[in-house]
């Protein structure tokens, strides 16, 4: 899509491979500033507005950290109860207000398509920080960064995405993004939680090698990356359906016995019981590094969108 200045980040599908490569390289340069080792005042005087209608720890705080590491400031809310949204204000009106208070808007909302709708009501750039079971494009950028940084290349990687592939927005965005690369994919999910058909068809249409299975034990020895996700309890219309699949898969030391030496285990977090704490001490665990990577990646993105450079 070309230039980044003023651009919305609504769906990862709007990003070409060239765009992704540019962001990853820009993010790498941001690492010393992201760690606080090197001052960077690129966005001094600029204001980021974070509107979180759903819970968040990493996404909101890493956006805040990223903006502040670049010399900017942050306004916003972490839950709508203290705002006029609780009085019944529409998303459209909230956005119309916020656009006069901030230079760029980060939105998380339970409804699919909310970020796209918000973008129609403002000239300010809107970043989708998760829209229901839809997409989570900036999570994907940090996921791609993590794979690239670990393996020096995303091409040639065999990746299993594991867990709630039906409701998990991170795996939807990640799969679309990986389709830009020469990768082999495996979708591993409990019954009823497999990847939506349109995503499967998209992968197949591109001719990428794909395995769809419920058997984590079978694929673990074959892959370079295990991308594990939480069952998205809050999206289940029926709690009994959740009870049926809760605890149905777990990555632990016994499972990893069969793993390749260089296997990288990722997770967007928060984890429940799908990765045993004992895995944290193994050389495979990369989820905390992955969470840190959200800072340099979001710095690169904010800098490119607001300043036009990185
Ligand atoms: C994810 C999300 O919100 O979609 N978390 C995150 O942003 N790191 C994953 C999840 O909630 O399971």
C-alpha cells in the first residue's frame, strides 16, 4: 500500500510483504530506545488516545510505553465504565470527541468491524487493537517480528497455530500475514474451535502447504514455531460449550520431549493452563520476549504513521 503517513491499521490484509518488511526493520532499530537505553524524542508534543472497551494488559501498556519512549504523551481509558459510554454514548460520537484531543487513536472493542467503523468518523489514523473475534493486526506485527528476529527469516518456517482458532483474533491476523511468506502451516484445534472456513480457503487458494488437525502430539516434533493461544472463554455464547473444551490441550515438558532443538514456543498472552509454567525455564519459551517486542514494533508503527519516518 506504500506510504505510512496518516494511515489506519485496521486489518493485516492491508499490509503487503514490503510494508511488513519495512516495519520489522524499523522496529529492530527501535530496540535500544524501547529498552530505555537511548533517548528518542521523535513524537514530542504528539498525543496518543487509547480507547479500550475490553480488558488489556500488554497491548495498552506497550502502546503507552512506545508512545512515551518516543517523547509523546497518552490519554485514554482502560474500561468504558468511567466514561460517557456508560451513559449510552455511541462509538461514533466518542470518536468524534477524541479526534479533537489526540493525534492518533488506538481502539479495542468487542464488536467485529468496530475499528473500521471508527475510522469512518475521523480523519485521525485509527489503529485496531482487537475487534471482537476479528483481527489484531499490531499483535501480528510483533508476532512476525519475534519469528524473524529468532530465525533471521520468516520464509522456510513451519508453524503450528494451536488452540482457539475460531474465536482467536490473533491467529486470524497472523495467518493472513504469514500468507505473504513461504511458510508451511498447521492448524491445531479442539473440536468445534478450528479456523474459520474463509481463512482455511484463503491459505489453500494460495497453495501453501497446510495441515488441519486436532492432534498436538503428532505435530510437535515437526515444527519450528508453536504459536499457542488461550480458549477465548468470553466469546462463547454458551458456557457449557466452553466447559467441553476447557483444558483440552497443554504444552508441557512431556510434550516438548519430541520437539526440535530450536523450537520456538510463542503465545500472545494471557495464558491460562495451555502452557505449563515449567516450560518458562526451557530454551523454547519466547512469550515474554514476544511481549517486550510489542514496544519496538509499536514504536516503529507510531513513528511511521505520525512522522512518516522511522
Ligand atoms: C490477545 C487478544 O487480546 O486478542 N491478547 C493480546 O492482545 N496480547 C489474546 C487473548 O486475549 O487471548
